[in-house]
């Protein structure tokens, strides 16, 4: 950057030649107005700027290109910038605020991840996944229109379906996002202030054998899309956020596998889930009777977005099944708890529902355990089928 100082006039500006060195910019500071300048790049484009001091920092406000802005108008704008600074405002922040009026939540969430979470948090990927899974219902809502009641309702939904610990973690994230957005003047008010913290306790709820039978029957009565979605969660021991966002391209009917994409799994890594015959039949029925043409989503009613409205659907399942005081996460726990009843080792049971190998084993153990996981889920499916058909289920030990 080469700087010059001279009185800027139309004649002077017209005579200025662009720099010849690639990537170079020349800046001409006006001797008649403090901080007012003209920047010229190798392309010949000429842009007016106004420098101002905010605290200990000197900032630059880009006024606009010379070709579309007369010199006098640019000077007037520069003086207006300096007036705003004297009044205690930061013109660049005001410009950004005006530019983001009418911003939707999905855009606000993206800005939070890019501008705050990535530079400051090693766990930014978890924040991104939580916003996508738990708060995407607001995506097409203007951020300024999100109310405190909407935030409370959403946290209550997380509590009902995932428990108080998950509710507190998601509440902390949304509080931070809205606090950051308010500080950046992207929203007029913070709707997540004073959100009460839930009393945390480790959940140990699992469905009994009778409750599994009643739950499955209620899901059948409920039908597509939530009935089979809940059933597949129980059959595979996988999370709501992953199951509800399955795409047809993730399913290999020939090999009976579900290839879990990294963007829908809590671990942020891809995985392969072996599918039992009953799980395949469930998916095939959706494919034959409910699949929306030209949509890759399995559980959808619009063809464009995954299903939402889990709280209402679960309430209907509760009423029909008479199963009480459970959350969707309990389906996963029910699968994990019952696998050892079938002779599955705790190690294989953990891997089957998608828990990671920890410690030194994760470095040296590269075996997929697919045969063992497939056998475990097949036995789990047989066990559920026995309960559904009102037969006495037999606990069968797995080989090995």
C-alpha cells in the first residue's frame, strides 16, 4: 500500500492512474478533510473511504465507488461518519446492523458459528449440530420475531424429549447466541434472558417389556411418518436427530445397511448401521407407500424438510399406549440396556448404538465389528417381535 496526500478534486481524481504491481493498492488522503481518502486498485476502481478513531483503534468506513458517487456527496458522507463518531456511535456497526435488518434465524445461526464459535470454541461443531437439530424449526423466522415464550417452549420440548441435562446444554447455547447477537446489534432484544435452569439428574428410564409391546402397537396406529420413525429409533438404538433425517441415498437395501452421514450424527463422524429384516421391511413399506417423488428424505411430509412436531406426535403415542414418563432418548437406552439380556457383551452393545471406542483402543482397534453388531441387532429385533406377537420371549445367548 502506497499512500499519498493531496487535495482531492474531480480533475485530480480523473488523472490518477492505477498501480501496476499485482495486488497493490494506492491510497490518496485528502488534505482538505481529515481521514477522507480515495483508494485505487490495479483494476482502476476508485473507492472513497473515511477513517475514524474508536477508542484506541483507527477504523475505515467504505463510502462507495467514485463512478457512482460524486466527490461532494462522498465528502458529505464522510463528515456524517465523523459526526456519528462524536455522538458515540460506531458507523461500521450501524452499517452492519442496517444490513442485517430482517435477518432470519438460519442466517443468524450461521453468523454465530462463523464469527464467534469457530474462532473461540473447540466444540463449535457441537454448537452447529445442536442449532441444526434442536432449533432449525426457527430457520425461516426473522430473528427479531423470536420471543421469550418461543425460547421457553423450545427448551421445554428438549426437556420432554431428551431430558433436563440436554435442556440445560441447549439453553446455554441459545442464551450465548442471542447474547452475542444483541451485542453485535443484530437483534434489538435478547429473548433468552433469565431462562431457568432445569434440575439435572441422570436418567435411568427404560421401557419394560409390556411397555415395548404397547409402544409398538401405538406407533402402528399412529402410522407414517412418526410411527415408523419412532420404531426405527427403537430397532437401531439411534438418536432422533439421526433417524429423522435419514435420506434414501443413505440406505443400501441389498447389503441391509444404513450409512449414517457425519452431518447428522452427534459424533460428527460417518458410521454404518446394520439393519435387521424388520428394519428393512419398515423402510421398504415407506418407499412403496409414502415416498415423495423427487425427494431424497425418508421421513418427510413436504419433500423438502425432515419431519418436525415430535412433541405432539409423542403425546399422541403416550395417550394411545398409556406409557408414561418417558422421553425419546429412553428408546436408545432401552435398546442398550436390553442387549446384554440377549448375551451381547457391554463392549459390543456400546458400539451397536453408536458409542465411540475410547482410550488407546480407538487408535489401534480399526475393526468394524459389523458382524457382531448385526447379530446383536438381529437378536434385538427377534426379541421385540416376540413381545409384539405376545409370545414368550426367550433370551438367547450370542455365540462367542
